[in-house]
C-alpha cells in the first residue's frame, strides 16, 4: 500500500510542478504584453536616435520572449519539463 501511495504522491507532485510552471509562464506573458505596449508608446514619443535603438532592442527581445513562451505553452517543452496544454472537454 505504501508503494502505491508513493507513486501517486510523486505523480501528483509532478502535476503540481507542471501547473506552477504554466502559471508562471502565463504571468510572464501578461507582463510582456504590458511591457511591449509601453515600449511601443515610448518609442513613438522618442526623438533621440541613440535611446530609440535601446528601446527597439528591448522591444525585439520582449517580443521574442513572448513568442518563445507562447510556443512553450502551446507545444510543451521537454527541457523545462512542461507538458503540452490540452483541452480535455
């Protein structure tokens, strides 16, 4: 009985770990969407070329991270041990 409980508990812990990683990535997606909009608004108001290049680079990096995070949520990631999200309905 205790061996079965051990396996059930390990499976539950793995599930919770995956769930918390998905929540963290989703929260990062929200932050990135807000950051991207702020950078776009800031870039529209910039007149100095040097500063606008820094903002453009930050914008590109934020967009790339958002794309990577979205791919992880949609397809999973074996390296980070994140399972693909499926709709069981």
